C-alpha cells in the first residue's frame, strides 16, 4: 500500500477510541492498548474509580503501546467519558428481554465506516466478569455480539482485538478499493443526546404518555430508535424545541428555547 493510502487509513482509524468500563485486571488494559496500537487506534479511555497499576499495564502494552498508557484518559462516570462521541458501538455477549437483536461486528462495520469521516467513534467494552450492564448499553447507538460456538465468554483483550481488527480490516479494504461510503454528517454528541432524552422523558411524563410505570420500557425504545438513526445537533434542537413547547402548554415550564 502506498504512503497516501496508509495515511488515509491512519486518519480514519484515529477517529476510533477504545473505552473500557471497570476492567478488573491491569494486564488486560495493557494488552488492549497493544492491540489498539497495532490496529491504528490511538486513544484509550478508562471508566473506573481508580487508575490501575501503571507498571502492570505497561508490562503487557510493551514499548510499542506505552504512549496509550501514558496518555490514557480516565473518568469515573461513563456519561462523561462518552460525552464528545458521535457514535458508540457497545459489546455484549448476553441476550434476553432487555437486550435488542444485535449483529456481528463484521455486519456492523458497513454502518460504522460512514461515521469515521465526521464523528468520533467509541468501541465500548465492559468488565471481564459481567460485560456491559443495561444502564451502560443505553449510551450505545449499536450493540454487537462476537459470534462464538458453545462458550460465549471472551477475555477482554480478545474482544478488543476482534473488534479493532474488524474495523481496521474494513477501513483497509475500503481504502484499497477506493470504495468510500458516503460520509455521515456530524452527529450530535452523547452529551447533547442525553439532554435530549431527559427532555423527551419530561415532556412525555407531562402529557401522561407513560402508564403503569412503563417509563423505562418506552424510554429504552426511544433511545434505541433515535440512537440508531443518528441525529445532528440541529435536529436535536428541533426535537427539544417541541418538548419545550409541550411543557409550556402543560404549564410545567416557562416558554423558552432549549
């Protein structure tokens, strides 16, 4: 691959970030950093109470990925960590009534690639013992499950490796064939979306939409729908304006724009 194409791959992969929620072992963080660096991902974010032992992380990261450990970003709240991202892909091995139908990483990459031009993309992973909880998955635009046979549990670093490779391969293939998908517009970031969801919930409560304590059910569906289609900042403001008007008519708030 020539230098121009390599630079294009690097530029696209630089829009992706690995976000680890409450990882149990410092060594897994180091391994995840090494994998990320191999695939051209240059940022690692930890969401946990305290930063794990640096030497243990560095031991598995090796010198090639030491810069990711030295420059890792640390947050205690997932919402704060994801605030600047326009698109979030979460990973989950668990299925159930609270989980939506999900696709494999390879199937979803065609939807991720258009986001990389104008949006920061987070690949989100949960702790080794339980994965991402429902309240953490609510931040995701998409959720993926890595296909396995009878035993669905994967080591954290293995999961990071699979998703990072699938993204890198998709970018590399697209660049090599000069088959770039139409770029998605800049999406509203997670901070804007969370404010929108709070506004929508308040408006729906005011007009009596929720019945018999089914707030969580409907808000989960609304989050999934709006998160999946993607909303630009201007569109978010329009929806919040509608919510504001509903609240004003109901007497819950003074008339003002969000």
